[in-house]
C-alpha cells in the first residue's frame, strides 16, 4: 500500500490505518478476542502499518489486545495510543473527567508501554484537551518522555488550531487526530490550515461516519442503548438518518460508476484532500477491512471531486455528531 508521512520527523505509515477501538466493544456487541487478534494480523499481511488504540478503550483492554496482536511485528508497524482521561487503574473504571497533569502523563505512559509490549510508543496523543492544564505543560511533559526514549512522536486529538499552535511551539506535533468525513467537516475551518502551515499530519477518525457512510445503516436501524455509542448520538436518530441518506446517495452514485463501494469513495475523498491525511477506519470484519484497504487504490479525478463537492454543498447534515456533553469535551 502507498505510504504517507505524518509530521516532519519521518513518521511513515500506510495510507489507510486501522482504528481498533471497536474491537473491545462499543458497537452493539463484544467481539471474540482471538478473532480480533487474527483480524489485526490480517491487516498487517495486507499492508496496513498504522494501528490506533487508547488507554480509555476498555479501559486498558484495547491496548492489551493490540499489544498481543502486534507482538510478532515489532519494528514493522506504528502503534498510536492516547492519554488524557482520568481512570481508576485498580477498578479499570473511568471517572468521565479528563486529566493531563504532567505527573499523570508521566505515570500512565508506563502502563501503556507495558500493555502494548513496546519499549517506546510510536505516537502518543493527548486524547482530549484538559482545560485545567496549560497545553504548554502537556507538550513539555511529552517532550520529556521523548527525551527519555519512552515516546517517539507527539499527537493531539480534537484540539483547536490555537491550541495546536501553542503545543507545537513547545514540542513539535507530528499528527492531529479528529473526526473528519463528508458529514463532519469542521476541521476545514481552521485546523487543516494550521496543520499544513506547521507540517503536521492529520488523522481522521470515524472517516466512515461510524458506519453510516458505508450505506449499511438506514432509518430502521436500531442501536443497543446499553452497548452502542451511536444510541447517544443525535445524527443517528431515525429522522436524522432518513434526512442524511442524501450523503450516502451521493457516494453511491459515484461508487457505481467507479466500480467501488460508498465507503471506498468516502475514504478516497479524504485521501484526495491532502497527501498528509491518513484515515483510520475501524472494523471487526475481514471483508470490510479489505474493502477499506482497497480505497487506497481508488483515484478520484478533479471532475469527480468537484462533483462531490458541489453535491455535498447542497446537503445540510442533520443532528449533532456527539451528544451535547460529549461535544463539550472537545476543544473545537
């Protein structure tokens, strides 16, 4: 697969990565652990070198899964993980609060290293900006971890352009991860320009709109209120799904002409925006993994990109991407 570089310090990854969050739950069921290990290894066999996890996923269980799955590939893959949520380590229970105090960062990094089974974390993101800790202090703490050899690259997630600039002045940021797709385009307002100016890579999570842009979700789709994050998201309400189907129809029209799928067009659109954008679609199914990887080979012409842009500009996406409480936890 094509490789892309995040940042200016040589962090080279596959053009399409793999988001691993759902492999330990969060989308209607809890997958079989051995099946997920096999899936991660199948991704490596098919050219994926970029894997995304976080200590909050589980908590901890996702890092343990990713660490076990990728143990045979040390030095061949890039693992990104994240800090920044307050977690009771003994109970493995999150408080729901963010926590990026420097002493906390320096403490929790050792847990992530142990669970991942690595000597250094390739890319260490602040998962959410902590409003109570100056971002310069956070960047300074990660800088010390880099100097100590525990971390190789610094990343940020859901951070505003101003916050990114302040952090980057202390410790160069290699990648910014935020939601970005045809149905969530706020990064285009300021963040992408800041990344381009500063030489920072951009990693879209939920590049398939939590499954919606694949065309497999309709207004009749139900979500388990106890175990599916989409049950809390306004744009997954039936009336919003029905309205937003226009986005999927747009992708499907292009896909039919290209001999591709709507999801592949959604990913190809992201890849065409900038050469330093690397989406990380998540999946728990081999055929979806192969479909997502195949998007890297789908080329959209300037005319096709213009057609998508023109059609998308006429669609007003309905419903928030998060609940109000979850949106307040971002820095955007």
